[in-house]
């Protein structure tokens, strides 16, 4: 049992290290996104970064620990918060920031 706990802690540390690295690499993007959309939440910033990295819904579900339906709802809310209509490409919009 202790081995499983240690493995889980190491796994969590790896995810946190990855998350920190992603935020450092995409710092300018995150700064511009916050300036353009000041009401965006930290969780939405994470989602936007993962989308910018062209991650699949499955990958995002694993990282954010939510269901695929949860990812779709989060994408919808992010699109709405940014004032995008249904026909606009969310990833394309994020890339333009």
C-alpha cells in the first residue's frame, strides 16, 4: 500500500512540475489572455493553455480530472466568456492572442 501512495505522490509531483513548466512556457500568452479577458478563472486559463497546445479532449480529461462532457461544458463556458459565437474556432481564436 505504501508503494501505491508513493507512486501517486510522485505522479502528482510530475503533474505539478509539468503544469509549472507549461505556465512558464506560455507566460506571455496567459498574460495577454488575462488582459483581454480579465474575468477568466485560473481553471479556464489552464483549459485555454491545453487547447492552445492542441491537446485532445481525452488528454485534457486526464490532466484536469474531469469527464469528457465536463471538458465540453468548460469549452462552451470559455467560448461564451470570450464572446465567441458557435461558428468561431476556439483554438484559432486562442492562437491569435
